[in-house]
């Protein structure tokens, strides 16, 4: 049985109306940024120029500015220009509603109405069901994918996208964006130049030339959607081939809950094999474990127990590092909100009294 098809066409995505709506969404919370202000001054001129390049198929994604962050862990961020990020939003606002409907219910990363708190609550609900309200053992298989964003294979990604999107112009545009970044290309400065070659319109985006290209930039809005599309192949495998009922995934972290430890041990090599053969991904060898729920399971920044959850030590350490000096009101409020989702009343009180 074939997959459902994306019904919007290239003209709808690149339309001036869609670009203008995308600009409204993109600029929220960014109106004080210099690049956004410069773009806004000559907004229609920039919109029309972008539309013209897209219509004439002469658009080429620009270079990235590279910088590193250390919270919550060291990451390389690649930031595109305002013009390119506007296009990312234009694509996202058309593609996301379609692809979101293809995802499983228990995929929680970068989806409207989902998020970490819902994932944690779902995890707790699953644990109650498997343990029959803590009357029998519940075992948890916890896995993490090694260098997730950096190892997304471009050829495999476009073989997946082409099964859903019949419009070659949309695929070529996505290839233009995805191909502008390649973790296998050596980065010699703080600016990563685009790596997309010129391509004939009638050449499938996944056909030849991209065999060694990998990686999606963490800074792109489109990357968040594309990794979910990529990992949806794995989600469907777990749910429909392995027939796993109690499964949750948040980005590159996922858990499976069962009352039978031996069954989890049987599933683990099948999971590793599928990730390797189908998606060219691998499990992080130091972040795979099977343990009982009662002993405490580290998932999404919290350690979960049958009747409570406590903040992970490393998360607590980062929180106090960020709160040193004169933290902004927004930072304090965000941490107070975070702490309200677990058994951390004393920590919450400390943050409120010390930094508010």
C-alpha cells in the first residue's frame, strides 16, 4: 500500500502570500535583532526578490555562521541568513501539518501539543500500566542515538521524502537546503559555505552525487521536521513490525517498557540492526541500558521513580551555573516552571527566594 501524498505544489509554497505569512511567524521575538531589522526596512523588496529567485529556480541557499553552545551539552550550531531562514519557515508552515499526521502519537520532539512534559507524563502512565500499579516489575530499555543530527544520511532522507512528495520542484528546493550543509565537508572557518551543486530540474534530488553527504544543521527550523520524518521510519518499525505497545521517542532518546526483561534483550539487536541497515544510524554504546523502573530511570533530564521524579544531577548543576550573577527574570521563571514538573519543591523554593 502506497503512502499518502503531499497535495500542495511548489507554486503554493513559494507564493508571496506564503512568504509574507512566514515572515510574520519568523520575526516573533526577534524584532530587536539587527538582521531582522535590516530585512524589515526593505521587506517587500526582499520578499519579491526571494520569490523571483524561487520562481526562476535560481535560488541557492547561502552560507552558515557557526558557533558552539554548551547548554545542555556541547553542540555545534549553524545559523543561516535571515533570507534563508524565512524560506525555512515558508516550507515548514506547509509541510509540518501534513507530515505531523503521519507520525505516531508517542513521538514528542518538536511537535505542536507535545514536548518534554507530556513525554514524561506518558512515560509515567506507561510505567503504571506495565507494572499494574506497581504490583509487578516494570523493565525499561533506554537508548540514545549516537551523533543524531550529524549522521542523518541525505540519500536515505530523500528516498523517504520522495515517497511522500510527488512535486520534483519541492524536492529540489529541499535538496537545495539540505545539501547546503554536510558534516563530512571540512569546515575551515566560522562560516560554512553552501555545498549544493547546480542540478538539472529533471534530475531526482536523491540520484547520485550525495552518497557521502550527511548531517542536518541544528539551527534550521526545517531540520527539526526532517529528523522527525527520518525517524518516523524507525517509529513505524517499532510499532508495527516489532509490535511494541509501550514506546516513547523524544528526538534521539527513546524508551520501551515491558514486564519481560528477556523480551527487551531480544528486541535490542533488532533495533540496532534496523537503525544501521535502514537509516545508517547507531546506538550510543554508553547510553543503552535495561533497568527496573523502581531503581530509577534517567529520561529527559529527570530520574523517574514509581511515585516521584527528581531532577538529574547534571541538569541541577547547569541550572545553578546559569542562575549565577544576575539572571534575567525569564530565566528564573523558566527554571521555576521546570521544577514544578517533579518532586523538587525545596529546589523551587531556593530558586524563587534566591533569584527572584
